[in-house]
């Protein structure tokens, strides 16, 4: 299960919780108010040659040419 970040809509308190993707948001740990899931920056990164920024898919494979 992934860890999600939540922010309380009442007091602004932020918390992290290990929950299923489709689970109901937990109540605020400070005031028991309604929380909303935050969108976080991913640490996933494509590195190395051969990806989109390096022209992936633009070059034809020499074995396909004939």
C-alpha cells in the first residue's frame, strides 16, 4: 500500500497515512476535520539515452529496413 499525504480543510494540518488507493480520506489527527489528498511530486525519473528527450521512437531500426 502506498503512503499518501492529506491536508485538513479546517485547520490546515498535514499528515501522511498508509492507505489503499480507493480508501476514504482519514479524519484530521488534530481536529477530527475532513481531509483532502494532496498531489505530491514523484521521484520517478527516466534516465539514460533512448528516452523521449533523446529522440526515442524517431529512429528506425536497421533490421526493419530490409
